[in-house]
């Protein structure tokens, strides 16, 4: 399964509310996608999650989350994420929050989204 198959509209925040109810969510699959975003107002922030740690042990995984084997690390995603973060720093998109490796988890996505104002 790739990130394109994740049903973002079905994700919930830390309060059990669907993210789609309070947030405007847009999946950016490459830098070219940023060129087509409307720039009518300043952004409230950018969260970048990349290079997840697929080798999480059962002890580190959140309770009740089954681990799936066979996922291979995508080369250069950390470098790409750092590059995107550097480009966006100081831009009208707002503050950049970068979560890499062991920090690129579902548990960190939820609080990141729940603190953003509705979009």
C-alpha cells in the first residue's frame, strides 16, 4: 500500500473527531504540486512527515496497532523532505514542522493536525 491509498478523510484527531471536519487536507506528492496551490492568503503551517521507521519493534509500536513486515525504506526521502523544508522556511505557507524517521508516526500526525486552526 502506498501513501496514495491512505484514506485521509477517515483519519481522526486526538479527540476522536474526523480530521476532515476541522482541517483542510491536501496531499502533496512532489514539489511541482506546490506550484499549483492558491496563494490568496498566508498559510498556518506545513507538516512534513517522511522517511518513516518501518522497523519499529512491538515494544515501540502504539498499543493495538499490528505491525506489518515487508515495507522497504524509500531511498532519499529524508533528503527530499529536508530540501522541501528548507525551501518552505520563511515562506507564506507558515511554520514548517519536520518529522522524520521514528518521529514520522500516526501518533505524531494527530496532535499536529488537532492544533491547527480549521481550514
